[in-house]
């Protein structure tokens, strides 16, 4: 849960808690029930404002419910070693994949994404290549090299490596 959602949760909880305290005071007789109804009638009289507030609270509740139940994306791969656990950040594996891809002949640019899989990790690589290479051969070689290198360095099993050629161009990227 990010800072925005935490702040939203604090405000939402505070308003709900104060409303429940107000209702409890009315039920126990600390506040005269006729005053509670007068207050509610005043709020309902401003129909558009009441609807806007209710919609806002419903949307906030749905958002907080979604944040609470959605599956969390793992940020690291965890290995159990003899002396404890070793965590390898997915971003670190991503950097490794980009270096391996850029080391391939004919690859000008590379960007990678690493996703946790059921039995290891899944890797997606977007590359820009030069027109002088055979793309199917280069892609197969890159898949093999990425899979081998990631396993050598991290010990993590790679389920699959998807290569996406985003451009074929001979011009060099500008450095600014």
C-alpha cells in the first residue's frame, strides 16, 4: 500500500469512526435523537452535496477494498541458503538481462521486464536491432544467452524469455 492509499485509509477510517461515535451517542441518549434527525435532514436538503459525498465515500471504499485484496507483485526472488535467505531484486535481474541483450551482435537498444512465474521467473525483452542481422537466429541466441546467464549469476530458473523487436534501424541513438 502506497502513501496515497495510507492517507486515504486514515481519512476514511477517521470519518467512519466519528460517524459511528455520533450514532453511538444518539443511541445511548447522550445526544437527543431529534437533533440527530434535524442534522440528517439538513444534510439531505443539500441533495447534490450529499450525493457527491456519498459517491466519494463509496469510491474510496472500493479503492481501499481493491488495495487490500489485490495480489501483491513480488519485488524480489528469494533463495534459502545455508545461513539464511538471499533476496535478489527483480530490478537487479532486469539490469542483468539488459546487459546480456546489449552484448549481442546487432542489438542497439534493450529494455527488459522480469515477472515472477510459477516455477521461476519470466522475462520480456524489447530490443532495437540493426538491419544486417537475421532476427530469428539473433532472437534465439539472445533467449539462450539470457536464460543461461541469469541462471549462472542468480541461480533462478527462467521459465521463458520473450523477445520483442521494437525497431530495425541502422542509425545510432543520440546522446544528449
